[in-house]
C-alpha cells in the first residue's frame, strides 16, 4: 500500500477521531491537537491499514480517548 492510499484511509477516520476528541475535551484547539496526535500514532501502525472497518473504528476510538486524556492532563497542569 502506498503513502497516498494510507493518507486516504486516515482521512476517512479524521472526522470520527475529531468528534471523539472534541466531545471529551470540549475545546477546539485541544481537540485538534489530540486528533492530530491520534492520527499520527495510528499512521505508524501498519496493521491499521489491513484491519476491518470495525477494528479501525475501535482503534481510532481507543487512541482518541488516550490522546484526549493526555491532552486534558497537560492542560490541567498549566
């Protein structure tokens, strides 16, 4: 799978990822940064691109929650 195909797949999950992050963080700048961190993390997972849609959505959900909690923790300490 080439780079453009991977980017296209990640873009399919970008709105879902941002929706989760924004719901959890309730702030646009932090949600954007958490979504970006999520997608970058997932981009490094070769299995993501061969997984089923259901498995991909689950991975996006779990990784978005983790990134949002980390972002929330950073904003609480500032």
